């Protein structure tokens, strides 16, 4: 229901704000009985009312977005769009209205104005056009940050949107008031009536293009709702698989827990782990979920076969020094806990590998071999090459040819600062 009303608000916002971009003289030219629309400052009053309505729409879903993030550390796409778009669309179409005013003003000055007036009107026209283009580009980036950022960042963006709404309305008011009595009523603006129809057509085209993605998004939303319910019920009723308070204190308890999980989950290979659950290295099966996340074609060494847990796969490692293992810092469990604390990270366990995702895009894979562990990670080319040159146990992942993935074996000789930097860089590489 919440998603349905969000889509209704988005549709209403597109149609009503598009009317803000239409000079009402265009409407009166087709419907003279509505001449009251252009009487006095009625046009400004009506458009200001639309701005107030857009603020109300955004405020309602802004509060919903804040609550969603507080509860689930995530904001649904429809909620974020319903909170962001109304005020942003009003800003764009209010500036479109001022662009039309500036265009006709410049046109009139070309026939009767001085050179100074011509230059000034041209500068105003160009400035408004550039501002609209920059706002559209910047708005796309802001909308992503608005949905994925923390609440403090969301509050800041909402305030910026409110300022843009007020500023665009003030600019429209100034140009309208300055030119209304002399020029505006006589301008031939009939064809600008198509602006709402064009906006609706672009919106429908956008829906058609994104239909495939939206279908996948619906499946993901269902899974997301299920995960959110698991998180909530787990925190309320204590039905988590491995809670922090009940973490095994001895090897015997840990082994017993692992055996119970193996017996209760035979045949299950893939599952998503919520942030409230504790991952114990070596554990196997939790509740399975449908495979909705991108898989990574990592090298075959990321499988515990042929007794690989007793082998060192890097030839350079044999050449540089004898086979030996140092204390791991960070340990495998500490590293897993660190990665899961990063914002909006989703954890998936497949067989014996742990894969970490941002927006269903993998950025890191970990696999524990006891006295050492392996990492497959995203990185830019320059950083990856530098790591390969400096550390012989880091190399290119041959399984992923289209994207830049690298792999590393940590036998205790990789500095913990390097490991944490690898994780953070991989996270930023996908989350940028």
C-alpha cells in the first residue's frame, strides 16, 4: 500500500508541476472562460499553491523514509522517490517557466531593445538554461544519496530541496512581476500547453525502459521485506541463528552448534545473513533464499578441494621464504565483523564462501582456511597493480575478465592496515 501511494504521488507530482512550467496565457488562449487564471497575480498564487502541495508530499514521505532507515537501515526506492521528486520537480518546472519568460523577453529586446538590454537578457536566458541542466544532473546524484545515505545526510538534502523550491519560486515571481504588465499578456505562448503531455510521455517512456529492472526490483522488494521482518522478529523474540549474547565460549560449544546447523540444514547452500546475526567461521547452513545477487566467477582455488587448506597457492610465496604461518591480524572473524559494519552491506554465504554486496553488486569475497584466509576484491587497475608488485601473495583474479577483481592470501604477513584499506577501497569502488 505504501508503495502504491508513493507511485500515485509521483504521478500527481509530474502532472501538477508540469503545469507550473506552462504560461497560463496558453490555457486562456484555448479556454477564454478561464481568463481569471491570468488576472492579477492569480497565476503566481496557483503555482505557489502547487509548490506548497509538493512540499507537503515530500514531507510526508521524508518522514516515512526516516522511519524506514531507523528501523531497517535501508530506504525503499519508491519511498525515496516520493520524498525527493515532488519538490525537485517543482524546482525544475518553475525554472522552466522562468526560462520561457526570459526567452520571450530576449526575443522582444532583439527588435526594440538597446545593445545592453540584449546582452543582459541573453545572459539571463543562458544562465537559467545552464542552471536547469546542472540541476537535472545534480538531482540524479542527490536522489541516489538521498535514498542510500544516513538520516543526517537525508535531512541536509531535504533542506537543500526546500531551499531550491523557494529560490526557483522567487526567480519566477521576479520575472513574472517585472514583465507582467507590459509584455506577458500579449506573448504568443499557445504551444507551451504541451509541456504536461510531454512530461507524462517521458515518464511513461521511462517506465517502459525500466520495466525489466522494475520486475527484478519487485522480487528484491519482497525479499527485502522478508529480511526486514526477520531482523525485527529476531531482535524481539530472540530467534536469530547465532546471537552475540549466545556466542559459543568454548571449542566444544562451537563444534556442537556447527553440528546442529549442519544436521538441520543439509542440502542448503546459499543464504542471506542479516546484520544482527553473528557469523562464526566454519558454520554452514542457514535458511536459503532465492539467488537474486550477482555471482562472481572467482578462481577455482576458492573451493576447499584437494586438501587446499594445507597448501599455499602462491609460487612467489615459496620462492621468497619457506612455508610458515604467522598470527593473523585481523583474524578472519574480526575482518568479517568489520566488513559487515560498513553501511548497507548485505552478506551472503554460499557453500564455504562469504560474499559481501552493495546494491546487489559484490565487492569482496572471503574464505577461511584456518591458519590463513583468502580474499577476492574489487579494485581499480592502478591500485591493484601496486599491490601485486609490493605483495607477492596478491595477484589478478583470472575468473573475472570483464571487471577488475584481484585476490590475496593472508598468511599473517599482510599488514592489517593494507587489509582494511583493500576492504574500504573495494567498498568505495562499488558504492561510488
